[in-house]
C-alpha cells in the first residue's frame, strides 16, 4: 500500500456499489467491460507512461464493506468518487458517504474528482444537478471537480490522445481536467503536475511545466 | 453537460477550451415515464419486444402485480416491490433489486445484485458471480424461458447464453449457522412461480418454459452431482458457428440421464489453450473465435458424449476429456483459467 517511489501517484476510486467504479477502471485500461463481476474486495490497475505510474485502487462499495474503505486512505493523492447518475433513489445515500469521506482526517485537503457516471442512461441527472444535490459548492477545504461521464461509452473518462498542433492547450483533455486538481492541490505541487500530465499524454508534460512556471 | 468545479485554480488552462459535446447532449430525448413502472397495484403490465430497445428501465413500488419486460435493456432497478411476479429480458449491465419482498422473478443479466430483500425466488442467468447483501430467504434456479425474440435479445445485450453463474452466489452478509440463500427444488414448473401473462397486450407472445425449449441451456450448477464421472467438452469456432454446442446439450439432456453442470463461453490465447488442453492442437482454433466449454456428468457420460458429438459437430473440431479421471482436472483448468486476480479486504 505504500508508495514505491516519487514516480508513483496513488488514486483512490470510491463510491456506492453499482456506481461503475470497476467499469471505469477497466475502460481506462482498454479492457473488456462485458464480464465485470461485482467487486468483493478491491482491484488495482497501474497505468504507466514515461516512467511514471498511476496506481488506481478500486474498492468494493457495498454497505457492509464501506467501513473498510479507511484501510486504503493512506498516501492518497487524488480521490475519485463515482456516482450512478441514474440511481436517483440513492442520491441521499451517496451524498452522505461522500460527506463522511470528506470529513476523514487522512483525506484532508486531498483533491476530489466526482464522476457523474452513467450519463448514457435515460434517467441520468446532469452533473450540475448532482453537484447541487450533493452541495458540492460548499466544499471549501480542497480542490474539487465534477465530470459527467459514461464508463460504457468511454466518454468523459478517456485519456486524451489528441493535441491541437497550433495551441496544444486547446484540445487538452477536458476529461482529465482533474489534472488541475493535482496541479494546484496541496502537496508536491510541481511534481504532481509533471506526473499527471505525463499520464495524460507524454507531450503534455511540457505544457505541465509551462502551467506552473 | 461538461464538467465544472472549484473556482480557484485552473482558469489559465481552461480559458481557451471549447465546450465539449457528448453523445448524451445530442441524443434524442425520451420520456422516462415510458421506461418506468411505478406505484401500481394488482395489475398485469409490461413491455413487448421492441418497446425498450436497450434503454434503462425502472420498476418501483409495485404491489400484487405481474410485470413482463419482454425486451433487452441497459440496466434495471427494482425497488420496493411486494408480492409481484416479474420477467426481465436480457440486461446488458446490472440488475439491482432492493427492498423487495415475496417476489418471483426470472431474469438474465451481466450483474445481479440485491440488498434488503426477503423471500425471493429467482430464475437466473448471470454472466458474472451474483451477489446478495442483507437478503434472506432468497432461492435461485436456472433461467428457463423461451419466446421467439429472446435469442436475439441476448445477442443485443452482449450476453452469451452459455456464460451462466446462476448458482455461484456471493453473500456479503452471511449469518453464522443460517443460510440466507438456497436452491429452488430441481425441475421446477416455472409457470407455477411465474404465470404466463394473461392480459391482451401479451396475446401475441409465444412463450415456452420447458427445459427443451429454453434459450439458456439448463445447468445443475452447485446442485449435488448424480455420478462421480464428469468430463469437459469444448467447442471451437467452426462448431459454434454450426450451433453444435446447443444441439449437443439438448440431445444429452433429452436422450440420456446425464446432466449439464455448467457452461461458459470465453476467448483464449494459444498459450491459454496449451495450459488448458496440454496440446498445441487447438492453437489455431482459438485464434478463430470464442470457445464454449461444457461440464457434463453421468455414469456413462464419456461414451455417450462421444457418440453425440460425432453427430452434432459434423466433422468440426471439438475437445472431449480422455477419461473420466482426467475430467475433473480439465474442468478445473477450463472454468478457472481466467479468474482475475482479486484482492481481499
């Protein structure tokens, strides 16, 4: 669970059961998403790019096993919280869980990216509706973002691979805007942006240096 | 709707960005009411083939109803239902059943989940391991159903009728000394649990609930095996294209006393094939397409299978365990070879 080197970035993927955490993880790794078993423990994937490693920890979300989430808080660089935007019956429950996480000492100040997942479904609430529902605007003690996405289509989570040759910033992946969370986030500011941007796409690392200079 | 967030931070980076348009911004708007059955009591309702077409569906707060969704869907939630009979056609993603009591349900899905339920009978086809949480007195049987459009709906939902884990249940909240889940008694009359729809809307549906007609091959799963002899049969691309696996399974069930324990469709690399079959013979076959494996059980299963396979495969390549003693090793190698490494809490 400890970070192995300063080239490792630890990302924690949490959310209620059936939110789509594992599907996001598998989609990021370009793996098959038609045979995903509900997670009983945890899954880990490492995305490697230019010598940097993004370690994503995906922890099962059933009510019974949520108390174990805290075992994974240590050394987290970014929290990704996944919401099933089409499960309106459980907006209160997911809001309470997120609130509890944000109160955790070990996650204090850690940037949080909220994925408003399952936007492809017909009853999905928009990201702004969810942000309002969950009172995200009241978060003052950390950087946060909410991103609409669909893990099944890959939209909103895909790693950017297009760069505008004229102004490379223009087409910088909006999907991975949580890069900015890391950039301006509390600790290791300079290092984080380099790591994160390299994970996005290697050329972007130069942009990263640009942005913080 | 794109993304937005905390104010401080990244204005510089974002100032030049064009707003991104996603598929859900462009899609045709549908009325969620057409895909919801809510607050009903004592009715027979549902959807015919072509009325859901792979969309999400919601069933909520129904009492004493018979509900039939004869189409494929993206995902379904069933909340707060009491004393209902429910049929759900192939579900590409998950089905989530919550706060339900006294229901009989037949369904096919990629993921099966329950929470806070009691007294459910489920005729299940589930590609992955079904899970239950805070659920008691739930019983499982193999999905057993036919209507004309069902086979194509499985394909549309990207579910293989051969990848079924209906009896391999994971309970998140086991209670010491008690069984939260059990099996429905063998050879059930499905109609007794889930009657065929009686209302005019469904008059045109041509339904069968026999083992012989079932779109999903009936398997015994974790039920007690009748014989100590088991073997593995595996079909490769050409045999699958000619529908040999289903013919073999149906003939074995109708003409012999042997049982089909489990079936699975998967893809293999040549190195996997070497590991499972201990030969290079199938390396080219596995590159052509998926493999379907069948575990069969019965006193004379090897000899009976050999005869049936000659008839069903019509010259196409298949694999059959060499001997009954090699069977269990083969079965273990095939059905567990690609279990993904998973961490425990």
